[in-house]
């Protein structure tokens, strides 16, 4: 598989696309005014302690207070299974189970912290929708091969490293590197690396922590004392592996920064960096802009003539598979099966590109044959192996529904790029012009009865006024006769199509 990264850098925004076999599969966006918080370290102050849910609100100088669970307050008795997993490969269900378990096993939060107490905390999860950032007092500084944990005396290893011999070799290196203060986690990308490379990584992290400690002594509560790397350096550190063949950067400054970072920490990646000097935007060259526009649509067309409908709610993602105009098979069973197979790959593509997470329900076209159902599930599981986010699938139900979870680590593409529609409140529908007209008639009656006046003026969008002068003109005449008052109409482009104003004269 051919894999490339495209880095598009502007003064106001950085975008990175992961291209697999010529198609954009993942997209990372960071706006300078809205830099992500994950990994940032703050000097916070406890606002409220909530014993009922084993949690506390911590002021870190932002609009929304951070949320700190008792299980995320540093304890020197944590086991390896409870160590932070910097590779982010737990499924949503596993993650929730660990959070609940941690909250139950932790001591009462009132015995750990008190209101008004100052804490050094790190953001472990970005704010999502209306929720503030999740915090932890277990600081983790991520390097290329290691994560340094200043508050924990333990040597751990990433769960994804499954080879027993390699785990034993790396743990032996970890014991040798064991710092005097704190512990370390050996990351997945350390597989096959030598002790000298990992020691260099640790030395850098120790110097970084010493600097953070010094700054925290004089910092005021609610201030940031360490900022995580910017997007293109984080992606290079965390996501560039042997599979990535080339990294194209359209900014000379970003290219030099990445080259310098790679020379110091990732020499094997330096040769994969290429500066793109072209006049045509790099995302246009690879068709990424077109992919983004499609990913913001509710309906996605399939090549066969079928289509998907994707709806994102607060609680779950609903995906509906439709055969549409596809009639190229001999019977309904074969038509449904072929459409479902084509839909699987597009669904996985859209989940990754849109970064949709949480509970996902897919309504496939109904099939009767068990062999077809089994084949569909096999294809779905195979397609999901390309997704680095952990997923968990429940078998196809009798109604043709597949329930699954996908780990949610940051806001979806839609939540980043779109605003809620102020007219329809994001339901996808607004009142019809006829409905607005009749609503307007009722308000005219109510206003004329509540306040004495000689005549009334209705100010509305031209589309509503046109309807009142045309199809609903009889309604206006009857209303004037009913009220015995003159009604004048005035159009105003400044009004939304579903808004109006009734003025008494």
C-alpha cells in the first residue's frame, strides 16, 4: 500500500492529510486560534469537589473548567494495566470500562484533593461538544520512543507490542534506563530500537521536565506552563512509521522545522521529507479539497448507483445504506449483497475521514442468506484493520443492523468545520413558506387584538412576501375583512426566509 502525508501550512491553519493509494483517508486540522489542548500542562486550582461522582472541576484559566476524576489523580500504586496508553488503541468500551473501574477503585476524592488546592495537571482529552477538557495529575511527556512519567516509579510497555521476545528485550532496556525520579513507558515505535536511541530520548524528556518544574514555581494558578508540539511535529512524532513513504510539505518554514526535528529525534524520517514548491495548492493536486467537501455532506453516492446517508447525533452515528438506482443484479438478494459490500469500504473511509467516533449503528440492506451476512461481516472487519482507531463490532442483527464502537479522541470533521444551522437547529429541515404564512396570520390576529391600531405592516423575506402577494393573497384579503384593518406588506432581504416582523400603526 502506498502511503503519503500532505502537510498544508498557512499562518492561520495547519492541515495534514494521510493519503492511502491515492485517496485521502484521514485528516488532521489545527487552527492557530483554536490550538488543541491535549498534552498541555497547566497550574490549576480546584473549584469544586464532587464526591458523588468521584470527580472535581479544576480551573485552568479557560472558559470551561477541566474535569478531574479520582482515578486520574496520581497514585504510586498503579499497576501496568492502569498506566496511560499513549498509543490510543483502546476501544471506546474498554476506555469507558477503565474509567469506571478507576473511579470505583480510587480512594474517596475528598481524601485526595480539596477545594482551592493548586495542582499541576495535564489535558488527557480534548473538550468535546459541551464538555470541558479531561485532566490528569499523572503527567506524561511523550518523546519519540518513550513517555516519561514524573510522578510514577514504574517501567511499562505499550500494549500493542505483542512479541514476547521483543517485549522482554525492551523491558530490559527500560530497567537499564530507569530514571532516578519517575517512570517510563516504552512506546510501540520503539520496536527494534537500540538503547542509545532511547537514552537520548529520555535525556531530552528529563531536561524538558526540569524546565516545566522551574516554570511552575512562579506560575499563577490558571496559567499554562507547557504547550504541546504543533500539529505537524506531533503527527511526525506519533504517526510516521515504516508504512509512510513520503511527506510533502508546502511551507518552507514548516519543512525546515520538520527537518530539524527529524535530524534530532527521527533521522530515519528525514529522508522522507519533501518540500512542495508548486503554485497549485497541494490539497487540490491530490483531490483532498473535493474529499473534504464530500465528507461534509449527509448523502454519499456509491459508484453502483446506491448511496449512504450519515447522520451524527449527540449520542451516536447512524449510517443508512440504500440501493438507490442500482438494479444490475438478478434478484433483490444479490442487489442488496453487492450494494452492502460496496458500502462497507465507503463507510470505513468516511468514518476515518470524518473522524466519527462513539456508538455507530449501520443499517445495511436486508439479506436473507446467512452466507452473504457472514461474508459482509468478514469484509467489514477486514476493512477496519486499516483504521488505527480501535473498533469493536457486534454481529449483524436480524434487522440488518450492525452496532459498533470507534474510539473518539477528538472532535469530528463536521464539528470542526461546520456550525449549527441557526434556522433549523441542525435537524436538516426548516418551516415551509406556507407554514410561515399561516403562523404570520395567527400572529397578526393576536397582535391586533392585544393592541389598538388602525393598520398593520408585515415585514418579511421577499420569498414570503411573494407568497403572500400570490397564492396567499386571498388569505390576506380575508384577514383584512375579519379584522377590519388594512395590512401592508414590505419585503426585506435582511430577514431570514423563516422570520418576519409585525408592526402596528
